[in-house]
C-alpha cells in the first residue's frame, strides 16, 4: 500500500469576492421576520415554522419586535385603522428591510375589497417586495416566497439598494 501523494505546492488560502457578495450572502442567510399576522393567513404563517416545514433551515427566524426584524410578512387584509400601525412597524425596522404580502387580502384586498374600511393591497401602505397570492396560500408558497426574496437579495447591490429605498418612501408618501 502506497501512501497518498502530498504536493509540495501550497494550497491557495485566499478567497476573492466583492463586498456586495459578502453582504448579500449574510443578508439572505439570516432573514428575521416580524410576526405580524393580521387575519386568517396567520395560521399558515404559524404552520410554516413547525417541524413539518421548518423554515429555520433557510435561516428564516421569527422575531416579535420590529427592531430585530428585517422582513415584514403582511398575512391578511389591512383595515384603514391598521394603516398607521403598519407604517409605524415598518419604519421601526432597521434598513435594509423587505416586505412580503401573503394572501389575496394582502395582495389586493381579497374578498373584502368592496368593504369601505379595507385597503386594496398592502402596497398602498408599505413598499412590497414579494407577493404570494392565494386564499389561503399554502406554507410551501410562503417558503417559495422566501426563496424568491433570497434570490432578490443576492442580486442587488448596496448602492442600488440605498437609492431605491429613498424612491420607495417618496412613492408611498404620495399614496397615503
């Protein structure tokens, strides 16, 4: 039996990458979402954290405070008296922050869109990054939404992100 051949050339221990790649990898691998279930879609939001789906394997962890969260999941319809609360919670989140609209009610008002007190879409209140349609969307759909958000985070640059955040805040202020 001959011993394995050991090369005399040193193995390279240098990894070359960009700052954007490092930050985007860290951001997409540790998404902490705000537990903000407004209506019946919150049941699906809760179930995606149970052992059957285990969202934590993607680095997605629920947080109960907006100051520690960087993703807001709007699970359900937003009534007009919840608009200010939703905006305050969004503003308390640290930048960079992302929003997922989960369910038909959060996306467009759903079956309640004819009501006088229902906002017709979460994008009228806060800037939405990912839309998950359905009534009720399955937990797999929310997991797919998180994977799409991770792809979006991976493809953006720090410089572009700063510019779009300012533009989005101005655009939301015009709607309200």
